[in-house]
């Protein structure tokens, strides 16, 4: 089973590029100063550099997480043997938008997937059920 994010970092890059072109045009027409262009560019770059989880997949071989951080695609793969999953909530709200999927290898949390990255709490719950089913089937 695989859950994918509803958001794409590529879409954000495209929107930032278009916004930057509009800022350049406004500077050339004299509506804004060049310093605003620099500040807008820096804000755009920092906004795109945030971590972005794109998918979490589980199969007989193990669990695979794909994400990008600072414009570099990364992949984390681990066998099912020592992996466990848990949902926690940031703060003490218990709201679905604050859900975090923790991926543990033994007692160490190796990755966290936030619902605000484009997932839902229901996605996390279905994924944990599928993960537990696969893990149980692998033991038998």
C-alpha cells in the first residue's frame, strides 16, 4: 500500500517561478524597487526549501519513504522486521490536522510524516492497518 501527498513541491516551484517573473516585470516598469525583488526571491527560495514528504509505501520487502529537502529527493527504505508505526498529535489538541505518523526502528524514531504535508489522519490509520497486516503475513 502507498499513500501519496496531495501537495507537490514541483507545483510550488512553478508558482514561485511565475511570481518571480511578475516581480521582475514590476521592477522593470518601476512599480516596485529592486530590493523588493531580492527579498521576494529569498522568501521564495526559503519557502521551497522546506521538507516535503511525497509518499510512504509498504510492501513485502519493507517500508519506503520518499521526500525532498532543500531541493534534493531522498528515499529511506527499511525492512519490516524492526519497524513500528504510531500516530501522535502535535500539542495536545487531538485534531486530525495535527496528526503525525512516527516511523520507529526499534525504539528510535527514524522519520515523522506530518498531516500538514498533504496527508490525512484517515490515510495514516489505513496505512497502519495495511502495514500491520503485511507484517503479520510476513511472520507466518
